[in-house]
């Protein structure tokens, strides 16, 4: 199957599939956060605060991480060049900083962001597919896809630069079928979203859902990296990539949090107080309480 980039041209401007799906991802994640806040009887406006902070922090973090990896400061001023883990860390920092501004404990913010973040990531990977980016290594499977106009095109030459070996005298301009790893990630993370969403009423410590997100998202990224066409394999940790090393650290932290938060909320052993923070009470309730 041959796939071409999706874009909507509006005169001199072009709305790419990536930009469109990133917008959809943030909107859907924000909507899911709003639904969760409503179900908990908390201030729904906090969802908009989280989304705005996530957009700004995510874009800045993703760009800075890419510049740090490439050592090319000129990439700061180009449309291309974003790294998901940089965006993840930047968004987390911005969202937690905003939560601190609103006097919301970090664990409450993390709890309500866990499932929506999985949803947003799944939809964002659809955007990667629509611009033919972040694909995998060559495959002969029936669902292998060719990206002749990808970022970059899935040619022998480009795949060789990513560390894929081909027989001698293979035409470097030949377009080959590769694993659509973007689709794999979308399917897996939609399942993770469903699994986490169904467990919002758990009785563990506040932040338990976030701990599970770290474990599941880290495992997903660690496994899919084996199929990704990447040029960031670590020579001192071959055959693993930088993303895999980061994934392992995230899974370890998530596992430690799962152990710490295994007790029911409010119980001894770090379960955390089950009472929602005062700053997240709906405004009309807070006004009545202070009257």
C-alpha cells in the first residue's frame, strides 16, 4: 500500500494532517479531563488551564529536546523537528506549574490527566501517520506501507541512514514498504486509554492512575522502538535507543509509585487524602461555602 501526506491547502497556507490531529488530540484530551472533573464534582474550568499549559509546554519541550539531540539551534525556527519525550516533559512541567499556581496538589492533576493523555497521544500518532512520519523498518507483511513523500520518504537510502541494512547494489531511491508504527501506537494507546478510563473510580491512593499510565506508556514505547526506523541507537547500550532508555526509567518510576499508592486513599502508607483540594471546588460551591 502506498500512502501520501494529507494536507488542506488554503491559498498560501497549508493545514497538515499533523497540525489538524494535534489540535484534535488536545481538544479531545481536554474534553475527557472536563468529563472526569464533572464526574468528580470539581471545577471543569481546570480542564482548559491544563490544555493551554500542555500545548505551550509541550511544544517548547519537544522543540528544545530536538535541538539538544541534533545540536542544531537553527531548528528552533523551523516547523519540523519535535521529539515526543521532550514534549511530554515540557507539558508535565507546565501543567504542574499551572497546578501549583492554582494550589492543586500534583497528584490530583496527574490523576485526572492519566487517561486523557493516553487518548491525546493516540490521536497525535494519527497525525504522524497523515504526514508519513515516524514509520518503522522494512516489512513484507500485508499491511506494510510505502511513504514516497514521507518525512523523510521511506527509500532505501533514507532507511540506510537510520541503520537499516540492505543488499549491495540496491537502488537508494527505491521506495520500500515499512511497518506503520504510527498505527500500532494509536491502537495500543487507545486500549490504554480505555483501560485507564474504566478505572477512574479506583480505591487506591491519589495518583495511582498516573502511575499505571507511566508503566503502560513506557512499555508501549519501549516495544514499538524495536520496529521504528531510528538513527538514535546508543552505542554504549546497543541495540537500544535513547527513547527506550527513557522508557525504562519511566516504567521504573511508575512501578515505584504503584507500590507506594497501592493502599486505599486516606489509609496509612502514602495513600493520600481522598478529599478533593479546596481550589478545585466549583466556583458557585466555593462562594456558598464562604458566605
